[in-house]
C-alpha cells in the first residue's frame, strides 16, 4: 500500500546497466581502447572490422549515457569540426 518515491531519472538503462555518473566514462574507456587495439594490433581484416564496430558501439553507448550538457557540448564540437572539414573539401575542389 505504500508508494515508491524513488527518483526514476537515475535508473536509465544502457545495455541493461544502470547509468550513473561514471558509466559513460567506463564505456568511453572501453570503446576507445577497443578502437586503438583494432587499429594498432590486428592485421586480419575481419577482426579489424569487428573490433572497430564494437569499439564504435561502446563509444556511442558512452555518449548516450552521458549527461545532457556533455552530449550537447560534444555535438557542437562535432558539428564545428565537420563544417571545417567540409570547407576544406570545398576549397580543394575549386581548382579553376
């Protein structure tokens, strides 16, 4: 008959793991480590592709479980970097 007054905002689940303030750091460390290992240690193409996909998924899970202000900051940085890269491509393409 009692009511549960627990705040459900901190019980967000990412791959079945409770997302607290450190979960995204763990996902990022694992994801970037797997990406580094895939690029530096493996020569077989199949293992390289699998490790890059798993690493990218872990980095994405870290971004999804990160706090909203951090997500917005990362998105702004990514948009600005993509704009810079696109402008470099436009300048290189104009060889008239």
